[in-house]
C-alpha cells in the first residue's frame, strides 16, 4: 500500500492545506486558487480511476472490425486461382505487388484500430496535464511579488509598489503554502504516470514535475532569505 500514490490521500491533504490557508489568509487570492486546486484534484482522482479501466465498447468494435477484415482477406484469397493465371510474368508480378500493398494497408489499419484506445486516453491525460500546468503558473504568479528583502522595512515603497502588509512570519507561511501547492500539483500529475505506460504521457508528466520543482525551488530560496534576514535582525538588536 506504500508503493504507489493514493489519490484519496492527496485530495485529503489538499483539503487540509486549503483549510490552513483560509485560517491564516482568508481574504487572499491564494485561498481561492487552492480551492480550485482541490476541485481539480477531486476530478483527477475520478479520471485516474477511469483511465485504468478499459474501453469495453471500443475494444469490441475494434475486434469486430478486425475480424471482418480477416474474413474479407480469406474470402479474397479463395477467389484467386494461381493455376488459371497464364504464364505472363509481368501480370503475375503486378498482381503480387497489389496483394502486398493491400496487406500493408490492412496492417496499418490494424495498428490504427489497436492503438485507438491508447491515443484517446493520451489526449484526455494531456488535456488534464495542461490544466495542472496552468495552475502551477497561477500559484507562481501569486508569490511573484512577495519580496523577502522588504520585510526589513528599510526601503520605502514606490507609487507602483504592491501592498505589502505581511510580517516576516506571515510571508514565510504564505510562501510555504505556495511551495506545498506546487508539490501537490506534481503529485497529481504523477498519478497519471502511474496509470499508464504511454511514453508520451510519462514525458509530459516528467516535464510538469520538473516545472513544479523549479518553481518550488525559487520559493524556498525566498524562505531561506527570510530566515537569514531574521537572524541578522536579531543579531543587530542585541546590545553590545
């Protein structure tokens, strides 16, 4: 039970994270973003369950078409009588070439039908991953203007500066919530990789996880800067 991600636990973790954000930053836009992420996580849990199930109707339809194609090939072969063909080498070569071309086309049709289910699932997963990627960028936008160097209050704001009313502790908590949201976005993407062996999907999931990790790394750099500034402030405030 500990060798794979549990979608239910990820959704529960996001619910707790949303509650924590609301308790500390009730009016912040980040709380609404996290609420949207909870909705996406619940939809993801449903999607990954459906992804693991086969498309029975599609498989039956494909099997029927393939069976009809095989029967058609067998019937066509039965109408060919090599002994009736006159000793005309060019005509024989032309007939064999046509038969080979038909077999190649039939093989391509078989491959198209057999891989149809995989391609349909791939399209659905890539659309869902695009939604998660967009949410990751939205989270990054919310932390973009959170400058940790301004917690010291030594530089006055300009006319175009955004409102900065958070203390150092509040800012570190806000950034930590952003980092947690990005990490959970990466885990939601990983759910899709666990349910499919499609190389295209796995590459897309890896790209999204790398994006979430890179964005989270920038946030943790800000959190470290806040810790260093707080340490320096406490050092400066000590009497000599």
